[in-house]
C-alpha cells in the first residue's frame, strides 16, 4: 500500500510534452494544494530529530520529476501567503468552516519552501491573495507573452481560465492516469460552450 501511495504522491510530468528548444512551456504548481495531497497520500515519516517530513518527501519528489523530464522551460511553485485575503475583508466568514491544518503538517510548510528554493525553482506568494489568484494572474500574463501554461491543480475553479494556451494538469491518482484539460475537455465536463461560463455554472451549483 505504501508503494502505491508513494507513486501517487510523487506523480509528475506524465502526459506533458517534453519542451523542445525554443518553446516556452510554463508549469504553475499549486504548492499549497500539493502539500496536502502529499501529506494525506504518504505514511508518516520523520527525520532523525522527530520532525514530520512525509509531505516534504512527496513534494520534492514531484518537483524533481518535472525537472528531470524537461516538462517545462519555466516553472514556479505558488503558495498561499496566509489564511487572510482580500476576500475576508469582503466577507468575514470566508472559509471559516475550514479546520486548521494537522499539527504534523505545520512544520513542513517552511521546509517545503526551503526545498523549493534549494531546487532553484521560482517560489511565488503574495500577501492578501490566495495561491489561486496568483496562478490565474501568472497564467494570463504568460498567455499574452506566448507561453503554453499548465496549471497543476485539482481545483475545478481553474476551468474558467482554460484557453488555447492555458491548460489544467491533473496528476494521476487512485489508478487514474494523469489528464490534461483544454477547452474541449472543460466544456464537456461542465456542459458549456465557453470555459468562461464555468463561473456561471459554479455560481448556480453553489459551493460550501
């Protein structure tokens, strides 16, 4: 079971085209989301001083897969800068139902940031904004600059950003292969004729 969990936690780059010379491919990793994925997928691990490191292990293996397989010419890991954002100023109860992270995960947040820096990979976070906001902004800016961008996230909200140059990338999990969602796939998934209408669909569905 641990072997299966490990393979799921470190999955990365499957299905992504190898970047050829002159191409500009950008991978934007939802670092905050991936930390939780790795934490829940892997069994408990500790370093000699007792500090939990299972999420760190899964995260660093995933990142190394992207780099070793030459899946992008550019890559950045995006983190939440904190729990409070401009949305809390608009609506004080925003995400108030979410529990605090497990105590074993808390010391791993800083270690994962340190690991990202050690890889020489760009680490991005912006006070007052969620990682989602930063990923969306970077994807749209990169689109104007001619990049093909893959947003590594399982969050359905990102469907609204998909275009001919922006894709969602979902690593394999639970036996399912990795998948890349473009305009066609998002429109089929949400039964719309334009990815931008994902906003309307999610608004009609409601979201806890």
